[in-house]
């Protein structure tokens, strides 16, 4: 639309063209220029902010990576960061294992099972979960969920703790408080649930009505129709929704910092009181006491986290954009 | 698919291939009752275990019954329906439990003192969060003042000016990138920025506001962009055809038409950042006194207040926990209130195009 | 008020796509000129190039001249925004501003340009414009209600009133009745016949009966083939175009043996 402005920028009042051109003319163009300038300036400012974020994170991470290990508050960087990177991925993966099936189920419930008139209201109820501040999830995790889950953890450890393979996950001794990585992952799962649900729901609702009716007309049950028409259509959308949820789970700080009783370990035990911390959780816990190069080390772990989440989010956007190309919608 | 098999239940004297309407509910009651009875015999009947085992028993029994009477396809269909409904109910549990807990434990200290005292010189009971509430309002307010104009004008640029330009593509891409920045990383950025400018270890409300702005800008851009795109092009053309310059068309026709949606988007994005804890932990910090100057000294905010009250309680612990829950309840009320306001605006002022 | 429009060797482009090829015609004042032709033949594009609305689309531009009483509208010194104040436009679908009342819609052209206008002048302008659009009697008691609450035909007349409130010389109408029922269409057609007393009226229509009913002159546009630019095939008095056209293509189109 910008050609309008481009074509008549250098215009002078011209006597021969009577009142079609006038002095007011240039003043008007001035208003347009200011407005366009502010708009494109704001957009550019966003790029500047992001460049600043990247510059500061990278710039302040470098000392942590180049300094001698004995000068560093937390010792050699990679051996310090690795357990947290592992914990971040592990906790987020567990959260996704719980959240994805439930979220897709809820999205289907709202889009295809609940009565039409209730559907929107039920959607709002799930969206309410997204409105709860993370610090409140943290409180709930410690206070309600952890003690509530503990009997189950004891039962799991008693019955599966000695078995091969399953024993890696369910070995004892069970944490006395229930504040294990499994509890933290459950809290994370609840937190990402509304994100995945909201996007999946939108995608399911966009299923072409013709596909659905074609399937039903062939005598399919509702579930068969969903498997034939809705899920294939929605798969890229679900993938992308899950990636966005994963990005959120990777970066979530407070629920982990509050619920988890942390240690710097790498193992898959779900029920013990020695749990791998996450990058975000560790920053929140360690930052108040960090000094000197220790701060740089924490910032460097933050950079690692940023890169992980960036990769996940970009993948999600890519999948979603491919879907747009294929579906031909919009 | 015979109708006369399975003699255990009274409900099978039916027309072919159909279970009566209320079979499922009856079956659910029966399954839970049986489970409760059996578990009680073993002395293991807690409410959680009865519900979980009862639900599983219900699924198995319904599958068998429906499979026998209605056929396997119908039985699968029923399973899908029950599982999906069950998932929805499962998701309600944390929501209800969390809100119930917060209300139950938060009400104890939702008193006048909580909203009129800070934590200055408080070591045990009493005290309040007035400093943290002020801090939250100031920090979020500044974040809004920074983010809304930037986000609004960026969206205007993307929708009204850019077309398919390269700058617009770059902005869209990096707004996406920005959406994915973990909140703690935004906090680290603001912290390092301010350390760089004012020296290490600087905490201030303004640093917190910068951190929140980094999180808020992309959501504002996204929601405003979406709203501007909903404004029919016909209205822009009508305005141009009246000889109205482009910027006045945007200011007087496009923005007013999209206003309700824009306000809703802004309110919802404020609601999103007002509960952020992690970035404020490393930027605004914590203090026990009221500080209304965002440019110097740490500033307490409600989420950080809740965190520290709970994580570092004094002795005795109970007054600290009570303050934490009261803070959490206040926070939830603020966030839900903002959400309600946002949706109300969207609903009440939905564009009346009359077509 | 009413002014003559001349199109001289007008070529219209959307980016690389050549939409309309060398149109030459003179549109007389105080008359209704109808553009007819099949879909995609460029008649709306020509119409939109007359008030420089064409160029609000990204990448669209024009070569050649459009003269309004001898003044070239595409002269470098001419401000497209001011051109549009002299040449009003009514669109296919009625598009009153949804945030404004009926009264505010009429005053939009004046107010949006920040022109100061007294209360009594505004009242007079509103009444005059609505009377000009045959709408005054229907809406005079509810001027402060939203314009979007009117029926489709009333909305379209409101849009006409809005366009004439800025006292243009020319009124362009892009299929103004295509979204309306027959009774509303009739009301608009009656209005068009009155409007030509004051304005140069150019109307694009798909409806040949409508062109025959309201217009004094008719221009027939057509494509040689798909992907080719549209061209002005024949232009003359409506009577002649409909009963004794020179071109075979025109006759085929008029008699319905085409497209």
C-alpha cells in the first residue's frame, strides 16, 4: 500500500492544476511521514532489543567459557552446566508425556464431544489454568500435589523399584516430601496443558466440515470419523502445539525452583530426593548468592537454555508454516 | 452380536444393538461402589484410589458390555468418548484443587492489615504486602507504558505499511523468536543491561519493567496485528475514497474499529506478565519496605513477595506461609479479574458490522 | 460541479500484470456512463484508476493520462488524496463505518480531514446529503444510531450520502447494487438518475438491464483471451450499444451469447 505515498512525495503547488494541489498538501504528507516513521521505527526497535538481548547474553557468557576453572565460582563450565541441561530436557520430556495425551483429549472433548453451547465455556475453564501465575503453581505443587503423590510413589517404588529397566525410574528410597522431579514434571504438565489444548482445539475446529461429513456418511462412528478426518488434518497443528508447550516447559522457572529438591546429578530416578535441577530453576536458586564470574556462568547457562528453546520454537513455527502451505487455507 | 448374552446385568433385555441411555451412568456408580467395597476389604480405600481403580473398572466393564451388545466398533467409540471426557475431568482437578487451596489458605490473611502494611520491621506475625502490591502495579505499569506503544505501532507497521517487505518479514520472524524467550532469560538480559549501565548488582523496579517488556511486546504485537487484520479493507477504501490521508484513516477509522479487540489483547497481555516471578527475582529483587521509586533500590513485587515468604520463612513459619497464600490469592484475583475484564470488553464491544 | 473526464491512452498494471490496455474515452458531465463487460475484463480497474484508488493496492500503477476538466490527475504535482475529494466513490458492498452513527458517517469526510465545521453547518450538511441520497425521511429520527443498523439498501444510500457530503464533481459507483435486493436496487437506480443532474456519474454494473435503464452512455470492456489485458471494445450512447452495436463482440455480450 506504500505506493500512494511514494508517488507523490516531491510535489510542489502548481498553479495550472487549480485546487487539486494546494499548500495543505505538503502538510498532510508530513502527517503521513511521521506516522509511517513511528510505525517502522517501532518495528525496528524490536529488532534492536533482540539484538541487545543476544549481545548481552553472549558477551557476558564469554568470560564464563574462557576463564580458568579454578577462578570460576562453580568450577569448569560444561561439567557445571551439563546436569542442568539434562534436568531441563528430562523434566520437560516427562511433562510432555503427561500433558500431550490429556491436552489432545481435552481439545477433542471441547471440539467434537461437548455440547456445542457449552464448548466455548469449557474452553475458557481450561484457559483459566493459563491465567494462574507460576509462583502459585509452585505453592500448590509443594503443598498439595507433593504430599498427595507420595503414597503413590511409595507404592510404585515397592512394586517396580526392584524390576529391571523400570527400576531405573522407580527405585527408592522415596523422597519424604514428595518433592521429586516427577511432581515437578506433573506441575509443568498442568502449566503447559492450556497452551497445547488451545492450539489443538483451534486446529480441530478447522477440520473441513466436508471431510467429517463424508466420513460420517460412510457409516463411521464418531471416533472413526475423528481418526479418519480430524486427526490426520490436525497432526501438524498438534505437533506444533506440542513444540510450543515444550518450549514453555523448558523455560519454566518457578514451579521447578519451588517444587524440586535439587541436586547436581544425571540419572532417571523419578521418586528419590536427589533430582537433577533445571537450568531455569538453578538460575533462580543460585542467582541471589552468585558473585563475580559466577554470575557470568549463570548467564551462560541461560544462553544454553535460550538456544534450546529457540530451536524447539523454530521447529514448531516451521511445522506450522508447512501446514498452512499444504492445507491451502488462508 | 447377540442380545441375550451376559446375564450379569439386568439391563440387557433390549432392542438389538443398543444400550439404554443411562447404562453408562449406572455402570459408573456400580463400578465405583464395587471398587470401594473391595478396596475397603483390603483396607486400602482412599478417595483417590477408589476413583482411579473405579474408573478403570468402569472402562473395562463398559467395553465388554458394549462390545457384546453393540459390537466392537461401537465399543471403541464409547471408549474414546469416556477417555476424552475423563481427561477433561482430570484437568479440572488441578484447577479446582489449586483455587480451593489458595482461597482456603489465603483468606486467613486477607485482612485490612495485609493491604495497608509493608514488611518493614516485621519479623513474625502481622505485616502485609502493600509494598509488593505497589511494586507490582508500578513495574507492570511501566512495562505496559513501554510495550503497548511499541507493540501497537509495530503491528500498525506490519498490517498497514509493510506489505511484503523484507523489514516486515524480519520483524515477524523475530517477534516469533521473542515469544519463545524464557522469562528467566528476559530477566537475565535486563539484569545484565542494568549492571552494564549502572554497575553490578543493581536492582530496581525499572529493570524489572524492562524484563517484563521483553516478554510483553511480542504478545501485544501478535494480538494487535490479529485485530487490525480483522478490520475489513472496505472501510479503509471507503475512507481513502473520501479523500482522507492514510495516517488519518488508520487513526480515525482502523484503530477505532479494532479498539475493543486491541484493548482486550493489551489487558490479556498485562494479565500474562503481572504474575511473572522469575524475571523480577533477578531484576527488581526484594525488599521489606515500600519503595515507589522505580529507578533506585530493589522493589518488592507480589509474585516475588509470595516466593520469598514461602521459601525463606522465619520462626515461627506459619505467619510467613499465611502471608504467602494471601499474596497468592491476591495475585490470582488480580489476574483473573484482568482476564474477566478483557473478555468482557471483547464480548461487549464486538464489532457491530450488521451484516 | 459536474466535470468532464478524459482517459488518454490509459494502461493499468498490477505489478507485472498488464490489466487494462490503452483506453481512450471521454466521459461527459451531467450524464450517467455505464461500464459493462464480463468478470475480470478490467472495468472496475478502470473505474478505480479514475480517482486513483487503484494505487492503494501494493505494486499497482498506471501509465497514460486521466484528465478532469483538462487537469491531469496523474501529474506529479497532484495529491491523490485530494483527487479523491473531487471524485467520490461508492463500493460494491455498503461499507458504513461501524464505529460511527448515521450522522457521523455523513460527516466523516469532513471530520476525518480535521476541517472545522460549526454545529449548524454540520446539521445542514447532514440533512442536505441525506436528502440528496433519498434517505432523509427514513433516518431523520435516528441520526445518532449506528449506520450498520440500517438495511442493506439504506446502508448503500448512506454511503452515497457520505460520498456526496464532501461535494465531489464526479461519483464513481462500483457495482453499487450487486449486494442489494430488487426493491433497494430500484431505489438506488432512481437516485442515480437524480444524481446526474449534479454530478458526473460513472457506474460499473454486471446487470445489463440496469445499464440500459440508468445510463446515457455505455462502455463495453472485454478480454481478447484469458491472461490478456482488458480493452475498451466499444463506447457510445446506450441506445446504440444495446440496439445497434458496431462490434460483433458487443452484440454477442448484449444478447447473452457470450460468457
